[in-house]
């Protein structure tokens, strides 16, 4: 999933980087070169719009699936107790 570093102070943006770590390296290089190592206001690392889904989003789906399985197990236990 590509990431872009944006410096709102300079109105600069990096090329899309394949990983967040690469975008963070671009950020540090820009800070060192243009801002003397200081942190400019309004900088951000953003996902490239239209790229693949956020990999952290899969945990929401997994959590819902696990909750559903637990509910099914509980429902089966209740049916066995009363039949």
C-alpha cells in the first residue's frame, strides 16, 4: 500500500512510497534538509487515495467473525440444555 509524505508548510509531497517506513524516511530527510531537523506544522503521512484497503481494517472483520462464532457456540449450548 503506497504512502505519501506531505509538508503543508512547504507545500511539498514525496513520491508514493511502497511502505509507511519509506515515507517516514522521506519525512526525516525533508525535515533535515529543509527545516534543520525541526518538525514543520501540518505535516502528514497519508495513504495514496485509490490504493488498496488499509491492512489494519481486516481486524475489524476478524473480530466480528469471532463474536459471531462465540454467539453460535452459546446458542448451541442453550439448545442442548433445554432439549
